[in-house]
């Protein structure tokens, strides 16, 4: 298995909203983020996360959707809801590195 190097954590505080209906998955994502010095706020579903409402209030922050795709969601659905990026589950170190690089460059 190829080893993926994650970007060095920055001195800037980053908080990530982790939304998943599975508690175990939320905890794994929190652990992956924590290892990079990123604080995770957890939500159980999209209603709790309210991405569209955040955007409608003018709140600009980097939002990445991660989904198993089992409910028929598409990348376009995520974009329309106001997310900046979409990744397919499972979230692993390589995908996290990609997301963090996008955040660093675009966020």
C-alpha cells in the first residue's frame, strides 16, 4: 500500500463540520482530522448541517461533501446544495490530503 503524506498542519485554526448518519463514521473522520490538528464539529444529517442555509446567510467557508452515494446523490446535487467539493466514501488519508490541499489553495 502506498504511503500518503498529508500536508503539514498550519498555525491557522481549522474547524471541520463532519456530517454522517453513522456515529462510527463520524468518529473515524474526527480522528483523521484530529491527527492533522483540525477540530471537528459533528452533525448527524444534512438538516443539522444546513449547508444551503449557511450559503443563503452569506457565510463563506470551504465545504466538502463526503458520501457513500447510496441515496442516489450526485456531485451536481452536492454542488447545488452549496458545497465546494465532493468525495466518495470511504474517506482515507489520501482523500483527506486532497481535501486539505484544496482547502489550502481555495479556502
